[in-house]
C-alpha cells in the first residue's frame, strides 16, 4: 500500500494500488532531485514523491504530537456588503 511506502521500501513495491491524480508545481531543482532519486533507486517518480510525502507526514505528525485544530466553528468573513 502506498500509504506505507518509504524511500527505503521502494525496491519492495507491491501491485494493486489505487491512486488519485494531483498536479503540483515544484521548483526545477526539486523535480531534478526526484528524477535522480528515482533513477538511483530504479523506481518511478510517483513512488519517490509518495515516499517523500509519507516520510514528511510522519515527521510533521511527530512534531505536532497530539495537536488538533480547535473544534469551535467560526463564521465565514464577509468580504463586502452591498449598501442601498
């Protein structure tokens, strides 16, 4: 499963995955680094990106601990109001 994929696991991939297409813009240097890693590991760029995102999510989750956003609902801010 891709949610479990890490850089170290790229050589042991499994089939039968579901995916969703997402377009993102990244700096050219990041794209080139992803291509180099994919070539070095004989993996697809998609697998490298997913592994990097998964590892980043792990790091962020550990850094945030048990933090959760506040549960209170907030009213949307009105940008303009018509006057008669």
